[in-house]
C-alpha cells in the first residue's frame, strides 16, 4: 500500500527565489502529518504546489502512487486532494448552503464514507444553524468551519489544512480540533500546517519541520514536545 501523499526532491520557486528545496516527505494513509516551521519556511508554498496552485521546477508529487505533476488544480481536486487555504477564502455573497452545493462531488474512489451536506452539518452543527446565512456575515470561526466543510464535500482522499486555527477564539479552536480528530478517526489522510504548536502536536502522528524550504527534522510529536532546544532553534518556541 503506497503512502497517501509522497513528495520527492521537490523544488518550488517564487520568481527567482527557491522557496522549497529538495523536499522529501510522505504522509501515511489515515494519519495526520504536521508540517511545521517559522514564517517563510515554505509550508504554504508546499501545500500550494501539491494542490497545483504553484508549479514545480523539479521533483514529483504522488497521490496514492499517482503522479500529480503538471496537472491543473481542478484535476488534482478531482483526483482527491482537498485544500483549506490560509485565510479561508470564502465567498461573502454566497450562503453556507450555496458554498457546499457548488463544491460537492461524489467520491471517485472506494470510500466508506461520503462527505455530503448532511455530514458537514453533523460535523459542524453551527453550519446547519447558518445554512441560509451569507458567509460574509458569519464569524471568523464559522467561516473557518465552512472553509473546511467546502473542501470536505469534494470528498478528498487527502486534506491539506493551512493554519485552520489562525485567529480563532479558544472555544472555536477546540471545536475545529475535535472535527479534525473525527476526520482522522474516520481514516482521512491529513497534511496540517499550524502555528499553534500544542494543537499540532496533539493532532499529529508525525511531524516534519521545514527551515528555508528544507526538511531539518522529522519524527514523532512526543519527541519534539520534549526537545526544547529543537523547538527553540527551528520554531522559535522558548
């Protein structure tokens, strides 16, 4: 059984600047892999490259052994990659119901569970209460729930989460964390970028630290949690 996601010798540039350099990493099926690092380490760039929003100069990205290189974002989405971007990027003039109806796609792979609108309203009860509300009038936490639900109703095999807890109140962070835990229990493979280190360590099965676009450490979250020097050096945590 191949890994859910495999990145091999990945090089990604912003203009002439190499933002990700020779990245090798994999995400196990049904697990949460936390991609960590300081601002500018290349985390969002990596997610954008996987989703096809940025081209790669070198290297390969594979989804369950199938090459994604050279495909457009919509094709990568259809193959089973769902992206929850940093900043949510919801459509303010659309309702919750409209967001989910437009995004919904039935699974194109063998799936034990279909993520449809009803499933999202169970995962995030607030969205059921807000189904006819314009997204632009909702709180930041509700918009984040909607952004996650919008990605999930495409029925991805791998979910990319970019800073899902950013700017949220602690209670909402707890709700989002419980939803991610539920998705993990259901067997979804997740690549998580998150600056909230305690949250990332609690959710992750494996951690990968980037610095200047290169992997500088990988291992189990409990090992990272007990290495204060490593966290201080690469994550700025003291």
